[in-house]
């Protein structure tokens, strides 16, 4: 049954101090609304100077001449750097678990141009305005080559995952399974290039003390990895690098590792021996800080007359850049969703003259569920079976690629509770059968899913004589509420109030808190918080913080301290961990003008233990809104002449506003997944976007009878 409180069945938590599962206000909320929260570009460093990027105006070719003389003589200019005088930078290991950069080619490595907007220089000046003006005075001559800017002109090859495995799997005999099927669906679904547009632009301040000690103020989703990476880039020991990122103004996958602009800024700051700031413009971000690749996916489904799936094939194509490889793994969700004796997945990748694509909220899962859930809806209409019933009938009990059963799976409840809350039983089984105020009304639904990841994390806890506790870890908060859930977990374990717990995050001088990505921060970090709090009580020989403080005054110590780590064990060999959900939506369409409004939305999620019901629901709502943007608005095309994105800022890149979004009803079901970690908490940040675009398109079909398979669904497609 629906339950947003989720009590943890564990005696170590105080019944009188129940916090986990309740709604808690953000600890960082006041700092953010009053401006006291300091983001990367806002740190005040004495002697700070500014820089501005010089970027390529062609998409493919070579620089034959770059004239910087006029720029160097401009007012306030300190230096201009190009491939002719680039400071020393070392090639890092570039291993995902050790050090990692987004582009394997180092900035200004040569005179080659691989995509429009590529960084070809950096101007340093006393002020931002002076640096920007001088950058426009640099004259560049090119020898141009014809770029590959459209998928139809690209050559596709087998795609590999980040860890070197083929994105390819087959069980059974798909051809035989389709031959025996009585109902079949085959369709191709496309998505457009999507741009990263976090509220906080990409920015960095690099501050060297002499030439061997570096402090970096930069938004980083993985502080310790950034520390290791910058150490390798500049030939330093890890202890000589400090990364400071207490707040991140949104990231969604684009701030996990150093980009070329950050690497170049740090290198130039070292050579000039002055603290240097670089803030990217929105246009520079469109080319240089990642995006979600366009995709083309073909899904083939075969079922028997009662709706049981006999065969599934899911193939996908995406693109990457010449300077690094990133495949949008669309087919990864297929083995976890629906059971079939015959399953085949495959993915191909093409190199195009565009910036490097990267992680973007639910990378692979979001476009993958768009295709699969649209095809499932088409099959439901073909079979004349209710879409909810079809999903209930075919859900799989195990991960079909791993061969492992799912732990704490409550997909059935997501579908049933969502259908009940939405009133799905009243949905007519004919298209174009509902109208209201002269508009066509449609109801659609789709499933939602995201894998549950967990890494290692370390936390230090200090109980102070004033009755407060400090939680110290390098883990960070991207705006998702990490400060609050860390405080709540510590408060409940120690028997304190949330207000009595101080949390310090986002500093590499603190214990390694792991990565904020893949919806893994909560599941990785909170077990370490809980364990460290238990350890500090053991050190004090107490069961609550109050008892510990009483013994502290008699011990002569300034504080009770403990450090603890938590990491996954052998559970991944016994279970497959996945979160589940379902979306239900209503659309109203005025066909005469191609206007669509989403008028109702219900999302039901099974994510294990909910830590903070308030921010968890907020995360789902934010992801749904992002999914609505994916469905109806977000699209980036490239100028066929110069290769630049034709949309380049928050005015030209379309995304939802409040006027586009109805009230989003969010419910959580299930119980804590104690096989996953001691709190039973899985991730929540990314699952909410998966399936959203399919739910919208399925509702549009119900309203109009038009099956739209290409995103975004712009007004011209509704006319």
C-alpha cells in the first residue's frame, strides 16, 4: 500500500526520535535564498584575474594561422594562450574509477578542429569584460574540411560501454520467437540532441600556492576523483590538490569530471602564478560541457494472443565526438523490464563533428524507456489489452542479462496504485473518445525504472561539548537535499534534532564521500553516516548523544570523534537492484492550432526507504518536468554550414515553465530494501524522468489516434 513514511524495522533507531521518512525542511534552504550559499564562481580570492575562451568558428579542419597581437595589446590583457604556447599538462590515466576527464584530447593539444565551438585559446585580463573583448580581437585562419553533422552521413559501428563491454546481448532465438508470435509491433523511435542547462553555469577558480599546491573551486559531482585527476594532470601528489565545492547549482551528469576549460584554466593559472577565474557563457556550454546524443531506436515485439511476450528486439544508434567516446546506452533497460524467452539487444555508435556527449539524467534509461514504453503501448492497442494489464502480465522477476532475482521489487503496486489514483478504470478503449471544452482529451501511462547503484563512502563524526554534532565528508549536494538527509540520518542515530547537526560537504580535505551520480549518493553515503554515528557512541560508551556528552565532560576530551566507511558487499552476486515506477497523465489538445496542455499527472514510485519525503517527492517532480521538456520541447539542431548549435542560451533552448506543468501527484510504495544497504534506501534522482515522454505520447495517441514516434512532439506534429 502507499506509504511515504517507511519506518525502518531496526531497533538501533530511536522510536522517540523518528526522523527518517518524514518531511524535513532543507538545512541549506535559508543559505540559498539569502545568498549565503557560495558557488564556484563566487569565492573571493585576493588578486583574482579573469579569463575568456577563444573558440573555433568551423566544425572540422585545421588552424593555419592564429594572430593574437592585437588582443595582447588590448587594455588590461595579461596574456593570450593558444596551441602555440600552451602550458604543460600531463595525460591522465583516464580510468573511470581513478581519474577521469570528459575529453581524452587535452585542451590546445594541436591545431586540429574537431567540432564548432572547440576551445582554441584563452585570454587572461584584469576584468571579465576586458578578457571577452580581447578574445574577439584574435584573428584565426583555417583550412576547412567537410564536417559530419547529421546521422544520415555518419558511419555506425558496434558500440561499447564505458567499461569496454559490447552493448550487445541475446538469449533464446529472436527470429524463431517472432515467427511464432501472433501479434507483432515494429517501430522506430527517435530523440533529438538535448543540451545541458543547469542553473549554475560551468565555472572554475584555480589558485596555486607556488607551482606545487593547487586549490580548485569548481562544481564537481565527485570531489575525490577530481582531486586525483588534477593531481595527475599537473604531476602532483594528491595531497597537493584541494577541491572545494560546497554547493552545486544543478549538474545532471555534466559536472562529474574536469572539462577542457577547467584543465586549461588551471594550467594557465599555474604559469601566471595568480588566481584565475573562468566562467563559460551559455553558448560556450552548448559546445563544451556535454549534451545528450540524438538517438534512433527500433523496437520489435512479438506476443501471443493472450498478451504474453514471445520475443523482444531493441536496437539503438547514437553519436559521439572525435575527441572522446560516449555511447548513450539506450538498450540497458530492456532486460529488466519484461520477461520473454527470446531477447536481443544491440547498439551502434557513429563519430560526428560535434562536442562530446555525456551523462544526462538517466543516461540511456530515459531515451530507452521512451522507445520501449511507446512500443508496449502500441502492442496493447494491437492486442486490445489494457496497457496496465499488459505490463502486469509480462513483468520479469529477474534481471534477464544478469540472471539474478530482483530485490524488494514493487512494480505491481506502482501500476495498481497509480491506476487507482488516476481513475484509470474509467479510461475508454477508443481513440478520440474523450472531449472537454472543445478539446480532445487523452489518457496515457508508462512504466519507469532505474538501476540502483552503490559505492563506498567514508564519514567522520564529531560530538561537541555544546551538544551539537558535526558530520564531515567530501560528498556533495547538487541541490538534491544531501545536507538534509545526512543531518536527518545522523540526528536519528544519535538521538539529536536536525538543528543540532552541522554538515560539511564538498571539500577534498574531508573523508571520501563518493560520487553524486547515477542516483547513488544516498545509498552509498548514508550507511557510512549511520555507521560513523554508531561508532562515536561506542567510543563514548553511550547509547545516545546526551549520554555521550555527559561522559565527555568527565573524560577531558574536547570532543568524541569517530570515522567509519561503508561499501557494498557480496549482495550484488545474489540480487539485482532496481527501482520501479509508473506515470499516468492526461493531455488536452486543440488540434486546430496544435496546442497541447498536460492537465493531470500521477507518479507512483518504489525506491526502497524514503529518507526525506519532502525532497524525495521534489526530486520526482523535477525529473517529471525535465521529462516533459524531453517529450515536448527540448531539441538542438546544428547549423549545416558552421556546425554550431542553432540554440545557444536559456532564451532559445525551449524547456518547460510553470505554465506548462500541472500539479504532479507523487506517491511512494513498497518497503525498505535491506538487501541493498542497512537503511534500505535506493536512489531517487533519476528514475522520475524515465517513461515520462512515452506516457505523454501514449496519451496523445489516445486523444488523437496519431502515433508520434519522433521527439520532441512540437505543435506542427499535432496539427
